[in-house]
């Protein structure tokens, strides 16, 4: 099975072969814990190693609704589910990035240490030619999420066995010091159901990578 670095290098080669100077957007989707964020970062690194500053990562997690909003909506225990994201905001920003008219665009970035999205957490200048968007639901077929797929020049789905996801997600929440009962709740009642939805409802990608 290819490593993350090998997959990133292969994807970088495909994108370089297609890049003509017009901005490209690649979307990397997958369940929570599948390694899509790690792959996105590795892909941007591989691209930038060939041409400095050519790639930047756009994380969908920056579009989490704030905890205060989720609490008001009664969705805080489901944070990370498809209904807990500002999908319209993500679509509008992706269109803006695709059009590439503005000199620089500020994008939000999720700070996992405090579980909060930071507005303007990353700046993407006009000469960044390849945007690596990553997130669970980028290929979801339901509206309005289905409006994302046509904006992607290349789509990738990272498929990971559920037991591997369980192990990684448990380790993730252990890292943040959560008690065992809360970790089990998060993994079994939220993260894994969200992952099943990703695999069941994603449109056919251009590439499927196994992890």
C-alpha cells in the first residue's frame, strides 16, 4: 500500500501535468480520521517543493459553526456532522478562490486545540495556482453540498477501514485529555456515523485512495 508521501507525490505529478497557469482546485474527501488532512498537507508540501508557493490548503473545518451557535441549535454534541458546517460560506469562498480575481483572500482555519475556527487564519494570494481543499463532505451528493463537486478540477476520496478509523479517532481524543466515556461517545455516536455518511453519500471521485 502506498505511503502518504507516495500518494502525495503521485497527486502532485497529476496536478503539474494539468496546470497551465489557470488556478486548479483539488478536493480531498474522507471520513474523520481517514488521513485526508495529512494527505492534503503532504500534497501542498510536494507541490511547493517543485514550485515554491504554488499550493495552499483550504480546510473545510474552518467552516464549523461556532460552539455558541451549535449550542443554540441543539447540535453541539453532533459537532462535525454535516449539518454543523456553514456550507454556503464554503461554497462562496471556493467560487471566489476559483475565480481568482482578488489579490489575496483570507480563509478561516480550524484550531483543534481549542475546537474553534479562526477567521482569516490563512492568506491565499492570487499567484497560488493550486488550492488543496480538504474535508469530510466535499463530495456529498445532497444539496447544497452537491454544488461543490463541479468546482473541483480533481476529486479524491480517502477510504479507510472502520476499525482503523476507530483506533485513530480514539487516539485523537485521548491526546486532548478527554475522559474515556466522552471519547467513546464522540467516536461511536458522532465520528463513526459521520464517516459512514461520507462513504455512503459521496459522489464518485476521480480517484480513490486506500489508507
